C-alpha cells in the first residue's frame, strides 16, 4: 500500500467511526411524540423495557362551564412521560434505546 492509499483508508475509517458515533448520539437526543390515543386511555400505559420503567400518564380532565353555562369537559393537565418515576423534561419520550423505541412503536404508544 502506498502512503496515499493508507491515508485514504485511515480517513474513511475515521469518517465511518464519526458517522457511527453521530448516529448513536442522535438516537439518544431525539424527542418522540406520544400517541394521542394513549393519552386518552384512563390507565395510560406502563412497561418495563431493558430494566427501565416507562410510564405514560394520561390526560387529566375535569368539568367546567362554557360561556353559555353548559357543562363541558376541560383538560386540566396534559399527559406526560415518566422514566423510572421521574417526569421527562419535555413530557415526551427522550433518550430511548433502539430496543425501547421498537417495543413502544410495536405497542402503539
């Protein structure tokens, strides 16, 4: 191998490692929305995937009145996500592994 071929091989190896690391980093930093249908279930959703407890806390509704004095259903608190008992900062799915993401999507969450 010539010096130029070695440099080309090293740079392509380095680029491949950087691409792999970037892909790994983005999968951890992405934020995923919650299926709105799950948010309206009375019990929400709960699962343990890879020893991580993932829980969807459903929307909390109450009763109120509109300006015509008719009783209506009012959203008191929007649903959110809890990971190991702690609410995520965005209230959405964050920092999921590929396995966790696959299982949540397969479950329709």
